[in-house]
C-alpha cells in the first residue's frame, strides 16, 4: 500500500441515515361493538424540529482528501466580540476560550478585541486577520429580533462582512453570532440546552486553520517533474 501525503483521509465508513419520522400518519378509529364510535384520540405530539440533518460526511476512497482537526498547538487565535447583549456574549466568549484551551491553544496566544455591536464585528475581524498574527479569527455576537426591521439588516451585514474579511485576507474567520427571535433562544445557545455556539465557532476556526496548513504543506512540496 502506498503512503498517502499528509492531510489525506484513509478509508471511509458507510453512511447510514435513519428514515425520517412520519409525523402525518393517522390512526383510524373503529366503531365499538354497540355501533358507536370511540371518542377521537388526542393527536400525537409532534417531534421537536431538528436543527441539523442526521448523518455525517463520508469521502470515498480513491480521491485526495484534506481533513482538518481542531488542533490549537502552536497557534495564535484572535477573537472579536460584541459588548451589546453583553451577558450573552460573555457566555459565548467563555465557551470559545474553553474550547481553544482544550484544543491546546496557550492562553497568552489568544487576543480578544471588543467592539460595540454586531455591525462592527466585520471591521474588527478584518483588522485582526490583516495583522497576520493569527491562524484564525472567531467573531462572537448576539442579535435578538425586535419590533423593527433593524434585526434583519444587522444580522445580514454582520454575516456578509465577516465572510468578506475571510475572503479578502485568506485567514479563516468563523461566524459565532447568535440571531434569535427572543432572549430565551439566545440563552439556550450560550451554554444552555442547545450548547454554546462560541465553543462551536472556536472549534470550527481551529479546524479551518488546520486544514489550510495541511493544504499548504502539500502544495508547497515540490511536485513530480514533467515528462
């Protein structure tokens, strides 16, 4: 067996997806022996909506695959965080710091840049990325819907601006901004029932930094000479 270059994925397991639950199925009520129908049964409680599709990605054999890991060893990370809705963003920041530390990032190699609100996150992320001091940048914020369209403009501009910062610099910039209908939804995603999205964003940022490093290591190596 030939040895694969670094970053290649060996083997692939079969993907098995459980058939979706049929929430529309109905139960037919049969009349009793006296000819009268039983009272209609109470409708079954519908299953809670799934946030993500089941299953996992499987890359088949026979192709080159670059797969990153959330590895923080010898990496520096920049975090830009909004102080608006600060009690929520503080929890997101705590989650991100915990994930980075657990992945091997030294505390003194993490820098946090505070900005006023989610609208300012892209500019802060761009500044961190352009400094070339960080392997990746994590953007944390929280936007909760109000009575005006302000929510829609801020959420959209924050997302597109952070993507632009990544595209223009080539540094992974990961979105860790909550966009929720109410405060309860935000709390559930900042260390509550739905986990901590700051932690998830930090892990994703390290994974992107790692896969970029693997790609550079292979593409920088001298290739086979032309025939």
